[in-house]
């Protein structure tokens, strides 16, 4: 079977693209590893028109429900690992199988950046976490470290101070980059210790995380910090290598698109945070998803 | 007997619970942010300090491992 369109990604861009494609009666398959991505971690969204205040989880659930009210095939919990050409069509492969379509929209968003240090992968879920809103409650009365002193790190620390006994915020650069207002809020809790010029080198433990090793970049000396949790908040990254045979990636791995969401290969479109657009917002991603679906519809019409 | 250990705001927990609901599978939804005893139980059973964890008739599933869940529940 050949689909008209395969959408890769289940965030606001992919879901909106799915809604538009379904309304255009395209035979559509949407494949996603998870729903919502980054937005599920937003405790409060106050800039989605029509809704004054809503949590990211509630908003994504509404979006999923809206999407599923249309005729669209969905594969969830699946990660796409390859995108290739087959004549005029495209082959999308996940761990399960290969699917063929006349057009593809890449809307996989961004994922948390990793440190690539020993112990990080090994202790994932065993003290290492990329999601404080998910896992903070596990660290009641424990000492934890947040890697990254930007707003993401400060937000992570704010989730953690509700539970943890002590929170270290470790920043690689010479100063914390996060907003002073958030920093003040954290200082007021009396639980937070800020450290700059810190290069984290290793996460250690047996069954669970027990400590981390860092180098003080001023003195070049190594130190060991006893913590049971390590929350990594060093920004987001684009990961679209699965498509690199057919699309151009910029220096930071984003898919290069034109103003109508076309990539360098006609028939492959990209939308939302995975693309090289400047501003990353839920409402923008949704709009970009709509644009990509409309562009794909035109592309399919012209191909006939 | 199926137990899902989760917290209110984690992406994979939502996906996992939606998946079970869509397949009309009943489960006990345990919010470990509100229940410390269940939290300890979850960590001991799974060796995990991250959610979600599902206990399907004594078999532990870590994260939203759709294939393993399908196999254990004999779906499809």
C-alpha cells in the first residue's frame, strides 16, 4: 500500500499537519515516538489563543483527541530510523517495518541534549533524568545536581526544590545564564547552591547514582559531589540523521526548509522545531504543521 | 492485575495510559508523587527511579515499551 502522506512526529506540528491532511482527505499515516514532546513538560501555557491557561499535558491530550476524531492511521511508540527514496515515492522505516508514501512531513521536534559522559546512559532512569516534572518526586529529601545554569536548568531546579533536600546547579561557563528573577526565587528557598566553571566528567554509582565527578575549570582540579540524582538541562538538540540522505541539515542538525516548508527534495517537507525556523513556540509549530500539510497537498495535486 | 506507576506530568506516562485505555485494558493508576510507599515499591521492583513503570501480572515493564506490553497482554 502507498500512502499519500506520512507525517513523522506527534507534537503540535505533526498533529496539526495530520488534522489538515485528514481534512484534505489525504491517505495519511502519522508515526510518533511519543506525544507532545517538549510541550508535555510545560506546567503552564498561557499563549495558546482561545485558552487563557492550560498545562502542556492537557493541551496535548486535547490535540490528540482532535486528531483522532479524523480518519488517519497512527503508529505510536515508534521511532523512525530511515528515510529513503523509491522512484518518485519515499520509504519510511521504523523498527517495525517500512511504509511507502508519495510525500513526507518531518516534524520530530527537538530532544534534550546529552552530555556524552561516562555513566550518563548507564544510570538513565537510575538517578539520571532529563525530565524533572516527571521524576522530581523520586528525590524527596535527597541531594541532587542540575547540570546547566540556563532557564531550563533553573526551571528544573524549581521543580526539584519542592522535594529535594539540596540542589546543586552546575554551570560550565563563568556565570549562570538563567533569568535573575528565577535565580532569586531559587536563592530564597535556601536549598540551592550555584557553582560556575564546572565541567561534569562522570556520573558514578552501583545500582543507582551515588556521585558525580567534575573538574573545576579555574583550578583544573577534579572534585566528587555526592548526589543521588543528576538532572541534565543543557538545552535541546535536533536529531534528523535518519533523513540526511534526502534533506539538508544545518550546523546544529536542523532540517533546512524554504518559506513553504519544502526541503531540498521535492515531496519531503519539514515543520516545527526540527526545521531551521527561528522561533520555537507551540503556536508557531502548529502553524508550520498546517503550512507543510497544505504545501504537501499542492505538491500531490501537481504530481497527478 | 496491571499497575501503572506514574507522575502527573510525564510524556511517556500519558502515552502509556492512553494506549491501555484505547485497548480497553483496566489498570490501577498509581501516582507515585502522592504515594511514597508505592514509590518505594516501584523502585524496588524495577530498579528504576524514573517513571513510567508498569507491572503486568508481575512482569515489570520500564518506560513505554509498546512491544513488550503488547506481548504480555497478548494484543494483536
